[in-house]
């Protein structure tokens, strides 16, 4: 939904991806703050990464003129399915090692 709104305001690819990210993780952050927990997307990088990927794909689909309801539903199903597979298989982005 965030990507759709960003495109309706004629944002470029960076604006669309950033707003898709904020919209994708915003509900989870609100839930975790209300439960007095560390936000979940800070524990695993794939939560936000998938939101940005879906926003980018939607931007490309809109540029190709394929942003109809069927494409949006397919993109939604693929995004949720990828997130569920990543969750159940415990996929994570690589950890950054800091040398001191």
C-alpha cells in the first residue's frame, strides 16, 4: 500500500522503496513498542528487506503498466510466502562484524 501511495504522488524509485519499507515494518514496530519489546525487524534483516523488494517490484510493474489488481494480489502472495519460508527456515542476512 505504501508503494501505491508513493507512486500516486509521483515519487522516484527511492521514494517508493523507502515508503514501502516504512509501511511494511511500521505496524510491527508499533506492536513491539506497545509490548515493550525490541522491534522485531531489528533482529532479522529479511523483514525489512522483503518489504523493500516488494516495493521495488511494484515500481517496476507500474512502469511496465502491469499494476492491476491481479498483479498486486500475486505480488502480495509472493511477498508473504517468501517471508513465511524465511521465518520457518530461519533465514537471516549476514551479520556485520566490527573490528576494534
